[in-house]
C-alpha cells in the first residue's frame, strides 16, 4: 500500500463495525421488525459511516494537503484544487 495514514486502521475498524451493523439491520428487515426500530438502526449505521468519512477527510487535509504545502511538496494552487475536490464530500 503506498497511501496509508495512521488513521486508516481505526477507519477500517469503524467500517467493519458498520458493515456488521448493516447486516444486522438487513436481518431485522427480514424478521419483520418495526419500521421505527429499523430507522433508528439505519441512522446509527449512517452516522458511523459519516464519522469514518469525516476522519478520513480531516486526516487527508492535515497530512497530505497541509504537510505537503508546509514541506514544499505542493504548490498552494495544487493544494487548493485538492481541497476543493475533497470539499464536495464534506
């Protein structure tokens, strides 16, 4: 892997947990559980995924964009373009 951050193992853990949680929601639907319970559990899955995404983006902005500019590895223009590309996922 050539693009690994210190946060990636934690993000993987969160996504695996969300994956298991989503499988549980699917089972709940198949069991005919109440819609309110399903909506609550889907909200929890959605929140877990959103938190993983936020962590990934924040880490990338800090380490890839911020450190890259500070070290002279990226021009301000390139860093701004990369930030704009990420911003649509916030």
